């Protein structure tokens, strides 16, 4: 009697990228059936039902939480592969108790840096508004662009991504300041950046504010109504980091009342963003559907290394084990 094949689920494969950017034949040759799901399930019961007969799951970034309550309902699961080497929505202790090995992949910080500037420039020059008008026969020149040269860019966070964003700002001739709780004057100056005396001072004095912090207890809700009220009415806020760092309702109110000039978002409290969500029609908002990491090179890395992770696990020698 033949041994039943293993089953591998690839979650949230909206674009069919798993098959397009990696060769899974070495995995299927080992008797593993690979099933890519193009939809997203928010409901834990539905997700548990879908994954109940899978031994391996490949999950994209931090879109699908794997708490203890879900892991306990997946008796066949033995390997969970997450893109990236950091994942805040997997309960590692629960995975260990359940006998589930968790592995990661490399992930480039360059794509979200590039998207940050796409959003910032798009906001500053009214690119979407003007392009839409041009294509639809609307008014010729209806926005007046905001200058970057000589203006102040305030960065919340000066880590791997924040420092790269800073270099681009400096190349544009912007004055760049940064703040985070642990940022030192020496570290900031090493990047050619001034250390803001406080979060409040950075918000009040910047023409553009960009968020580049990791999500944690100290950064959750870091920017709320009081902080947004400190910003200039001509200032713009960009968040390509984590949605929960900026209070979504407070930001909506700031956009609706014109408290700030605009915002650029690539991250949301709920993803995919539900149809009819107020952010879809918020004024002066330039938003993208979490495209920060979505590039050809990143997908090739995610899924190519996911294949490597699965093969190594099958050989009894897991690689890139998390945490």
C-alpha cells in the first residue's frame, strides 16, 4: 500500500506568484502536492477547515496570524514557512508545543523604500489626480505641487529602511531629521541626519513624515489624534511600515477635516481592505494594497527559498529556522 502524499498549502497567492517565480518540481517529485490558494480567509474556522489536511503551509509575510488557537486545530501540520525572517503573528511557543517547525526566507528592504518614495512623490506632485484628469479629459493642471528641495523630511525610525529613505531625501536636497526612542545623536549624524529632540518636535517641524518603525508595544498607536494635531496643515504623512503604528480612525479624521495635506498608505488594519471601507474614498489619500514587498526579485527570493525550506525539512535538516 502506497504512502499518502504530503500536502503543501501556499496562502494568499493573489497573483499566481508562487508558480511564476519558483520551480516547485523538486518538491512535487518528493511526493508533495502543492496547492496555491488565490484568496484570503479572515475567519479562523474557515482557515482551520482549509488547512486541516495539509502538512506544510507557506504563508506570505504577516497577513495570516497563526495563534495557538489555530495551530492546535491543525494536527497534520509539521512545517510552517513564512516569507521574511521576522514574523509577529506566529505564536512560536505554540508551534513548538504542536511539533511544528517554523522556517523563514530572506527579504529585501529595498522595495518598501522605493515604494515609500513613490507614495511621497505621488502625493507631493498630485500624480494620480493629474493622470486621471488627463486620461479622462478633465481639467488641465489642477494641482500645485509641493516642493521637496529645502523642505524637511522627518523620519520615525532610522533603521535599515529609514536610513535608506534618508539618503534619498538628502539627494533631493531635503533637510532630514529622525527620531525613535533609542536613536542617538551619533547614529543620526552618521547618516547625515539631525536627531529631532522629540517625537512631538519632529511632527511639528516636518513637511513630510515617514514611518519606519517595527511594531511593538511601545510603537502601537504611536501616532494618534494628538500627534496628528501637531503636524502642519501643509504636511504629508507616509506609512509603509505597520498600520497599527498610526491610529487609523484618527488619520481618517485628519484627512476629512484637512488637518494635514494628505497621507500615503501601503498598510491597513484589515487586509485586504474590505470593499466600502472609508479609507477607499478618503480625501487626499494615496493608497496602495500593501505592495511594499511585491517585486519580482523579492518574490523570487520568497518562493525560491520556500522551496529550499521544504526540501531541507524533508531531508531532516531544516534551514532558516525561526525565531
